C-alpha cells in the first residue's frame, strides 16, 4: 500500500495558472510561488456573491488517537461536488511546523484526498507563519525597548505584560523564562516565555481581518499590559500596528493550490482550535464564496471546539452562515470512546461502538443548538465491518439525520459522491442556513457566555473560577471588554476539560484557571484544565522519521 507522500508524488500536478482559470482568476493577477502555489489578491472577493453561494462546514466528533480524517473528508467532499457538477473549492488552514514535526504529522489530507504540493504545504509553504511570527515578535521587541527607554517610556509595569514571544515549533523548554539578563545593556529583567505561533493573537487577527485597514485596527487593539499608575497600554500606544501590518502585507492574501484531482484549494491561516478559534481566514472563505457555487471548509478538532468558535466568532464577525454542517465520525474512534483499547480497534466490536456512539449523539445535538441540522459522514477504514457501518447508519436514520459512508482515503471524490449529494440536498433545502443563530449574545456577562458554552455544548454541570480567573474577570470589566466573544481553551480529547473522560461525560465541573485578553481578535480566552499555549514534543517525535536525500526527495512526512 502506498504512503500518502508516494500517492502525492504519483500525480502530475496542473500549473497553478490552470487551477486559477477554473475559478475565473486572471493568471496575470497571481503572485506565483513556483509553478504550483500562488497568492490571490483580495480584489477577487465580491461582497454581492457571498450569500448566493453555499458554505459547507465540516466538523467532527471528539478526536481520538484512532483518527477521524476531517481534513481528508473536506478535500474528498469538494472533489466529489465537482464530480457531480457543482463548482467547488476547499478552504483549509495551513499546517503548523510544531505538530508536523511533533505528534500530529502533516495536515494535507491523505490517500486519494490530499492537497498538493504536499511537502511544501506542510513545511514553509508561502511564509505566512514566518510573517505572523515576525509581526508578533516585533511587538514584543518594541515592548521591551519601551521599558528600557529613557525618553519614550510609557511607564509600562513589566509585571503586568501579557505579551509573550512566539515560535512555530513545539518546545516545552520555552514556556517560561526570564529575559533581560546581562546588565544594563541587556534590557530590564522580567518573566515571560514563548507560545507556539498558531496560538498568537496575530494569527487570530490575520484570520478575522477583512482588509489591510481592518488588520491595522485589530493589531492596534492588542492589549499589552498596564503602566505603573494602572493605565492600560495597547499596541497602538507603541505605534506598532503599521509596521506589524507591513510584515503581513503578503500573508493576508490567500494561497491557491490544488487537490489530487485538480480541485482548487485555498489554504490560509492556521490557528489551533483548542487554544484559538481553529478556522482559516475570513478572506479565504469569502474569496471562495465569491468564485464558486460550493465552499467546503473545516474547523479544527471536534464540534465543541472549532465548530463552536467558527459559528460564534468567525460567522458572527464576518456575517456568514453555513448552509450545511458535516459531522465526521469513524467506526474506530467511536469504539475508542466506547472503551475499546487502541490496539484492538481493528477488531469488530458492535458493543463498544454502541457505548461510544453517545459522543456522536452529543455532537449532533450541539449542531441543533445553532438551529442547524448535520449530515454525518462515516470516514471508512479498511478494517470496518459491514455490521459496524450499518449500525451507525441505522442510528442516524432513527434520529432523522442523513448519513453516508465515505471512502475518501481509498477512492477520493469517487468514494464521496453519496455524501456530496446529501450535502447538496441539505444545503439547497428551503431555509437552510437562514435560521442559523449564534449560541449567545455578545452583551451578556462573560461568566454567562462561558456558562452557556460549558453547559449546553460540553454538558458541564457548572463552571468554577480560580482566584486568578476571578481577578481576570475584574480586569476585563475595568477595561470595558465584557462585550467580546469568548474563545475557550480546552482539551480536544474530551467534551470536558479532563482528557481522560471519553464518550459523553456528564455532571462534571469546568474549571477556568485564567482568562487572557485578545482584544484585537475580538475575543477573550478562558483557559481551562491543563491546556498549554506552547506544546511539547512527544516521546518519539515525527521529526525522527523525516529525512531528505541528495536529490532533495523528502521521506517520512505524513
């Protein structure tokens, strides 16, 4: 059996100019990054077309080590929509190098449902992550320079500075540190650390900005800390937003590539969903809606994380509404939620499947909280038994939920046509998307917004706040930022904040231990459980299996 990278290399890619022509993009307008990658100017966004096209959101059950294949399904679905006569584009996030070299591996789909060129997308791509990293760290440098300054100092209290530095690599050793050592010329000593680039507020801002001017406004709204006399300081007070936006002038333009079947793909932005909003950029989504009939996009991790944030943060900010929601599940993952050991998941076990399917049930209910109805996609694996697949289909049929088994890895678009037809039927149904509503109004108190998500989406009994989190609530109130959305940082492995609680846990307590302010992005980040904004590498990182030969051929990337 061929590996993903071997399958990707067996395909003769189209020049990106031909892919652009499918969307009606003039090749002269492309900013080429070689033969197969290009940036597209924002002028191809047509506000009048945005609500005439169909927006399809792909989400999933709670992730497990068994894998769900949400990106693979998104790619296969877009390919299938083109096969049945619907002009489609898939819009995805960019992979972060930390997970690529860590535990997750690549993020370009798999098998016959991949985006190409696979190696380049998974590595440096067009440099967007590097631009975000530089813009973020520029602000960090300006902050420390202002503290050091004798003539331009704002009087920043170093103890209150919330802005860390970022790097696009998993490295636990950088989480906490002291900087400014080495005497008077080394700066003012203070505690700080690093987050991973995908967790940067600059990344979140890039993914929500609609123009250069909106980007600059949002960058200027970044909260930095307080002065010694308790006045708040924002990035605009340091006059940082112009230079930061200049570093992002190319990064704000969506990246055009292709799928293995030649379907156009826009890959842009890369915030994680467990510590940020987990969705691609607004401008890439709007561009696809402007140029196609069907835009297929995904939100990171399960519906409780990426999809909730897609709907409550991105859709609200951009004025978008999905016409259909796809929930991806696998037999293996549901059996894992039902208690079957990871090493035994290839063995048929309908009883474990029956125990674990409550996780799918909860996510189906969660879609309904937004006045939407899902289509369930069962991502087929070779080890799935017919009895297990039929059990899931029957379960969905009893609840009036459309369901299709999709062979996206083995057959690509050809194996996803049944799902594509169900999605078209759902998207074109009368009123589809028109009745979408966010989960909470922005003018509610912060605690009420957090409670609404925790109780209705996660299934929590109550929410508890540590003293540090309570102090953060007071700070948010004093700053007049209570009207922001909330972007809860939580483990992706469970509906609760405890990764060990699988299936559908009930009557648990969500503990908020701190709340970070992302005023530029337009949301607050309640931190729950043991979630961290700088991951570490696993015991055996994916990096130890990656290599390159004298001809420049990369191996071990998946």
